[in-house]
C-alpha cells in the first residue's frame, strides 16, 4: 500500500505565514506531510506552476434563508455549496434565523436538517438572534453554544431582525459568559426609516434610492454604537460587511484604543460603487433604472474613495476577513429583485447579491495581482482568519500536518472574464458580469478529494458535513 492517498507535487504552498516550494501528502482526508518531495502516493496531482492555497473559507453566506413574504432566496444548500466548490472554497458558514416569537433551537434544528445530505463542502452554522427573550438568553443560547453553534449575528436594522440597544447589551453579556462569537450588522434602523420615508415622499423610489437611504453616516453611527456597547461589556465583536471609509475609521479608532473589535469586508465594497444602482448600461447608452436592483445590498456599495479607504484598512491589518456575504436572489423573477412591491419602491427590493463563487478570483485579482496585498495576506483573509475567528482552527484554515486536506490549486496567471453563464449558483445574474480577473482556482480539494476541476463540480451533494465547533474556554468570562 502506498504511504499516501494523494500527493500534490511541485506547487508553491502558501499559508498565512509562509510561501514555500513543497509537496503535500494526504492520508485519510487529512494533511499528513508537507515536504520537499513526496513519493509513494496512490494518486498524484501535478501542481507545477500553481499555488497551493488553504481551501477558501467563507464565513458569511446566506443560503435558503427566510426572506419575507413572497420572496425566495435563489440558493439551496446543494446549489450554494456547488458554487462555493467551483470558486475554490471548502467550507462556508450560513445562518439559521430565529423567527420573532419563535424558538432559536427550533430554527437551528430545522436549518441543520435542511443542510444534512445536501452539501458539497463543509458547513458550519451561525445563528441569527432576532428575539432575545429570557428563555433564549437563559437556556436556549447557552445550550446551543455547548452543542457546537458557537457564533451568531445580531442586527441593528431590518424590521424583523433589529435589536434595540438594551437587547444588544443583554445579548453581548450572555455571549461573553458563553464565550460565543458575535457578528454585528451595523446600520442605524431609525435613520434608515427616516431617510426612506423622505425619499418615498419625494418620489425617489427607484433602486438608487437604496443608496441614498443608507449613507455612510448611518453605518458609522451604528458601528460606533456597537463598539461602545462591546467596550462596556468587554466583548470582542466582529463588525461585518464594512462598506466604506467612515465605518473603517471607527474600527481603526477602536483598535487603536486597544478594544477587541474585529472586522470583515467583502469584494463588492472593493470593486463596485453606488453608481451601479443607477441602472446605467456599460457603454452602450442603455438605461434601465430597475436594473440597479441587481446591486442592492446592505450596507450599500459606496464610491472609489471609500474603496481605497477599505483597501488601506486591509493593508494596515484593520480587517481580519474578506467574506462574500453571498445573499442570492434572482433578478428577473416575481419572487426576487423584481417582485411586485420591489417595482414600486427600493424599500421592498430584497437586499443582497450573489458572490460565493466570485469572491476568491475577484479579491485575488484586485488584491494580489495588482500588488495591494501579499499571497500570505490573501490566505489569511480568505481562509486562516475565518477558521481562527469562528472555532475551526487548527482543523481548517492552513496547510500543515493535522489539518483537513482542504486545498485550492490556484493559477496566479490565468486570465478569465466572469460570466453568469459559467457560474453554478441559483441566481440568474452576477454583479461582476464581464469583470476581468487575473488568477483563477483550477482544482478544489476537500477532505483529500477533488471536488471541482476547471469549473466542473465533481462531488455529490452530501459529501460535505455540518461541523460542530467548540468555544475556547479562555473566552468564557463571567462578570
Ligand atoms: O444585503 C445584504 N447584505 N443582505 C444579506 C443580509 C445581511 O445583512 O448580511
Ligand atoms: Zn448583515
Ligand atoms: Zn449577510
Ligand atoms: Zn455575568
């Protein structure tokens, strides 16, 4: 019997800390050796000229999530994880949403049941807490954390999810005691409603109104408030999908004060702008204001100056993770972006854009290929730090003996143009249609198995598992 099930030969292994010419040996789904040469393997993959990266971990995706009356998310677990695999990812983290008035445990169990047997890549489930009752904070949440659901998101806006300041503080307190990781959607609910009402009264109902209803100050104020609450409770939080200069400045300020504030951004905030929501065609003079709905996400995309500020934050280490915030709706669909109410006002356009398959190529191209960040920063921001933040390290997120054999073989020189026709998600468009990239995932390996090769997904649904996690005991701190 050969010593290894699989050898990946001749590639350049990239981790958050090192870039080395090495072979990788895999046995039983795990990495067992990283060495100058690995002979004696049942299967050999030639990675000459390629980078061997930790498989992408996308710690912020929405899959088959309840999205309001008459609205249906465009991906189930099979299609979202198929797209993830094709895009070089080996683990994704979606959200089970507690309905108002409902049980958190019930939501998590039902969501997990939908995922089991459907996934191409491994999945770890975050929770969304929309109704922090005594029963939820006193019993359900501690029990769920103990059962391996160690992270959750809270919202400072959205009618059916928003928590007020007292609720945020109570939730933060319980998270501190349980050692759970809290993600915060920082946008101010009342300011958004005030601005939306005014825009509607002025007849500004087209998709671009979405950008006007959520200017940067709305995000900056909420980020500052979340940071202040986290300081009061002494809780490390993650401010997710940071969109621009103003919120980035708040986080930099908090970190400079020694507060444990972590941050996430997404490719859309680095490559798209609010102008996209105006529905202007590329260069052909076409104009369809409703086409702007394709780009409606929250927080909204900003401008070129804000993109530069977020890039600068990435380079300065203010951001820990780059996620997709994949939140797919179909565009030309009465249950999607162009639902009947959405046609009457931006307020009813479901928020979110698809990006699970394009995250890595867009970020690599704009980050590494342009020289803005190093290969090691890329590995940290797209895999290692996700695993560390959310309790998957040292099982996932790096390339060393003992880690799951989750790897992406990457061609740094390959040029491609992103086309909806080539993607695997359930949405009917991509915001990056026609976007040119340099750098492309050519083989995705999960648990030592090739699950995608050159845009073809080879795995069966059910290969990926739903992972349980454990909190770091040092993070459990009572007050
Ligand atoms: O617009 C977005 N991002 N929708 C997804 C939900 C969220 O807030 O992340
Ligand atoms: Zn959010
Ligand atoms: Zn999201
Ligand atoms: Zn306490």
